[in-house]
């Protein structure tokens, strides 16, 4: 999955304009990876991605655990690609994808109680 691709959980229906939101498990997996990646440079993130990919492909996980392992692998891949031409260390505060995701979620959040 490239850094510009939208993430969705479950099967994708190309005939619908509806976007399937990622599950909380997927969001939690992405957050764990981002916390782990903080301060890593490209080669460190790439090693973590390769380890996550091996773990996800070993066939021992099923169902929810397999979904979480794949979400972690996808996020490690995205972080690694983001660091490819970046000389510094990873920080989600400097990650345009993460910042866009946070902004998008803020715009889709329900209004606080008592406000329309």
C-alpha cells in the first residue's frame, strides 16, 4: 500500500461512493506503529516493517489478529516510504498523512452536546 492510498477495512466495493471507515482495531494498530516509529530513521523503520511483514505472513494469525497484523504491516510500510527521502527521524507530528487523517476526523466528529 502506498502512502497516497486510502485505507479501508473489509472488501472494497468500487461501485459505491461510500467510504468504509477503518475499524478501531486498525486505528489502534496504526497508533502503536507510530509510537514505535517515533525517532526511527529509514533503515530502522524498514527493519521493523520487514519483521512485521514476516509475522503477518507466517499464517499463525486468523480473524481479528490477522487484520491487526496486516494493519501494522501496512503502517510500517507507509512510515518506511515516508522516510525514504527524508534525512531525519520519524515523528507523527511532521507526517502529512497523519495530520490529514486527524484533520479529516475532526471535521467528521459529531458536534459537542448542546450544539447543533
